[in-house]
């Protein structure tokens, strides 16, 4: 129980009334706990999920398909400098809550 307010006393210092609000924070605490669990699971999925997707043009030019990329992360596919850029963009997406829209030159694929 959470409350905020003040006790009102008469001139003889006898309690008259409580003036304020009170609410049961149990539901809020339960929701906060579920949110923390969800955030933890979301981070775990992102840390271990395939992070690269390519469009049809990329597939045609570089001869690699989304199926071949599935299960790999940027560092498995690109040189370190380009993988760092990709991972930085993904982190900004997550932190801002919206996609980072910027074009990057095609990244060389690691052989």
C-alpha cells in the first residue's frame, strides 16, 4: 500500500480525517517484474539471433541468399570494420526504439 497525504487534527489535537490518496502497488510491482523478465528475454534473443537480412538485389550481386545467412551474425559475414558499423546501427535501433535509416556502401563479404 502506498499513500500520500496528511492527517487533519482538531484544535484539541484529536484526529479528524486523513486527506490524501492511497493505492495498492501490488499490480504495479507485478508488471514491473514481468517487464524486467521480458527485457532480459528480449536481450537474450537479440544476442543470439541472426541479425543480417539482405534484399534480392544484394542476393543477385553477391550471390548469397537470406537462407545462407540465416543463423549467422555480422562478424561471421563481413570484415570487422563493416560488422562493427552494422552492430552499432542495431544497438542504436534498440536504444532509440526506432530504426536507424541510413545507407551504407555494400560491405565486403568474408570468404
